[in-house]
């Protein structure tokens, strides 16, 4: 069974009480994945919520570079201990990013139907998890925004030096 202590360390579960954490631990599974594994790709159906217990996961997205260039993979975030990903298990049930396992990684995995059932059964728990997911998404969106600003600034600089 998954350590309840580890779950309490995770930001998305910060608002939960001990009983709610124990319910989560009961449905959690541990999974080890070797480095170099593409766990899922952008657009794949989303069926699990993941927490990194040990290791690193790279989140990236495909960026269309125009009709004459191949698409480019853009690194969005590098996840480590206590980080959650795969949140699309809630809605719209398709991954919006790809997840590449950067090094051997141990994860805690929740099946989407089991975690949603707990959240529906205990609305306070569901609200607490959704607040945690909202914090995570806001952070990831801000990170992507900073990356985009940096990319735009770099492309403008390159274009001005070529002219």
C-alpha cells in the first residue's frame, strides 16, 4: 500500500484530512518505469493520475513550425518528487501534453474511475483535490507562459540579427 506520508507531502492533496488520504492510499498503485519511456503522447486518452515519487518526467508538446518545417517538441516542464501529472483524467479525458520518463522513475498511479468515484462520494475531498489541481495547472500555465515569452524574444532577436 502507498505511504500516506508521501501523499500528504503532495501539493494536490494538501487540503485533505487523514481519513481522505487513507482512502486515496487504498486505491493507489506503485509503478516503476525505465528512463526513455514515452508514457503517453499528446492526444492519447487519459486514464490515470500520476504522482512522481522518485525520478524525473518531462512534459512536452508538439509545436507546428509552419508548412515547410517539421513540428518541434517544446519542453513545458520537468517534474520531480511530489509533482502530479496526467490530470486530464478528469476532463476532457485526453492528454494535452506528452510525458517522457527522463530517468528511472517510481510513480504513484490512480485509475481515473476510482479517484473520481472517491471524489463524488466525498464532495469535500473532491473539492480539495480540485483546488490542488487548480494550483498545479496555474503553476504549469505560468511556466509555459514564461517559456513562450522567452521563445518569442529569442526568435525576435535572431530575426533582427539576420536582417
